[in-house]
């Protein structure tokens, strides 16, 4: 790379934000097709809603299988294949004539979305960045909520004009048409593939050469690592709490006497705080290192949950939803930073890939258990108290994970 050539890492960040948004952003259409699907297939809303369990399971399994390929550099082929698979799955789903065909289509689409979703994006950005790694991962992770913000309106309009089948097919083909060229022309797995270096520096940073020990360089070795289990289980619990409590923010506000309009406003501001958490924690991790940012998030998380569970004033509860949902998004860039720092960038794909299945049980169980807790106590506040207990357990697990030198490095303020 010549001294005058611009560093292309930030273009890759933008490309990965767009491509992830064109995958995960599609999920924002699901809520609008639940009722049409339940009506057409004479199924309960619960049965149609179980499609999200299919999505989570397919994503987790695909990520575990995909990780080793990504570590070997097969990023662009995997992502391009993922886009094609997503379009094929949604197209199949849009022609389904039975519930089983719906499930197959959703599973195929989920495999595709995983193949060009957060896992490959994080692997690429771990390769391209060191000093600004947290910021890069956070910006790329902002793509799904930003693009997803546009999807519900487009879906509602298409359903009104053409019905749910044409709406889903049109959305998938449109998003696929955007993602394919972005990935094909802008995504590069490693800086060395195009004659560049990490961060665009004149010399390769010595710190980025840190790898996992030989005993941990395979999936079997990772599964024998105590630190892997502490991190995977800790983040499994961390990410389960947004699933379990996020569903009940609006019902809680309604229970406290707020009007539906104010409750909806609360959901909107919560979504903004979630996005701010992703961007803010990534930037802070570059300045302070990931681990202190993580424990700051965990502390705020617990306090916000306890305030919501016990605060006598409904307005205090409303205000506490903002730091709460900030923490929802805050963990997203921290996980790949910790995993990459602990195990090295050479195996970050397989390490991140197998964290998904480990936390799968927590994610699948979170919403039903939260619902049971609410039914048993008669109040949504108990769900948030339960979330505080879960985050306390996550904190204990994550505190037990050892820190390597690369992970504890002093981050550059630039």
C-alpha cells in the first residue's frame, strides 16, 4: 500500500453495517406477518411466534459450523452465499402452503442471514482494526437497527397493497440486491489480501500477533478452556436478559398507568438508547479497554433493573428504561473484543461461533421464563428483579475469566 492510498478499513466498516442491516434488519418484518400467517394457516399466534425459536437455533448452529471457514479466510464466499441463501429461503417461505414449509423456509433464510451477519463481520473487523476495533465493530453493528427501522413501514405498505407473500419476497430480493454488490466489491477478509496493514499503520502492530495457545486453537480445545466457558456462559446470561425483559417494557409502562401513546414513546426512546449503547460502549472500549467497560455496563445494568423493580415513582421507572436499554446494546461490541483479546484473531471466528450454541438455552428460555414469573407474581416488575439476579450471575462468571496482556492493553485515545 502506498503512503498516499487511503486506508480502506472504514469503507469495510460501512459495507458491513449495510450488509448486516440487509440481513438482521429483515427480522423487523416478522411482527407484521404474524397475524396474516396465523389467519391463513389457521394456527395460533404462539405457533407462528415459535418461528423466532427456529431462527435462533439455525443462527447458532450455522455460526458454530461457519467459524473455522471464516478463520481460514473464506469470508466473502460465505457472505455472498449467505445472501443467496437468505433470498432463497424467504422466497420459499413466501410460496409455502403448510406450516412445515414455513418452518423450512425460515430455517433456510436463517442460515443465510447468519452467513453474512455479525459473525463474519466481527471476524473481518478484528483482522482490520486494533486501536479502533471497538468503534469499528460498534458502527458495523449499528446497521441492523438503522435499516431495521425502515423495514416495518415498508412491510406494512407492501402487505396492504400486495399481501404478505409478495411483501416478503419483495423485501428479500430488494435487500439481497443491496447486500450482494456491497459484499462483492467492498468486503476484504484481511488487510494483507490487498497489501494493507492493520489500522493502516506503516508497520504491523506487534500486539495483533497474539494467538491462542496451541491447546485452544481448535474447537475441542476451546471447549476445554475454563475461560471460554466463563465468557460464553456469562454473555449467554447477559444477552438473555434483553430477550426476557425487553418484551415487557411496554406492558410494564401500561401497568404503571401510562397511556399507550406514552408507552410507545418509551419503546422508541429505548430503541434509541439501545443503539447509543452499542456505539458508546465500542468507542469507550477503545479508550479504556473492553473489560472495564464491560463491568461498568454490568453495574449500570443491575442498578437499572433494581430501580425498575422497586422504584415507587412510575416516572423514575420510565427514566430507568434508558440506561437499561443502553446496556442492552452495550454488550454487542464487547463480546468479540474480549474473545479476540483472549484467544487471538486467528481463531476468533470459531471462538465466537461456538459461543452462540452455549448461550442458546438461555436465549430460548428467557421469554417463557419471564412470562411465567410475571404470571406467578401478578406484576411485570418481578421480571426485572429476576433480570438483576441473572446479571449478577453473569458478572460473577465474567469476573472469573482470566485477562491476557492484549486484552488489558492501554487503548489509544486516537
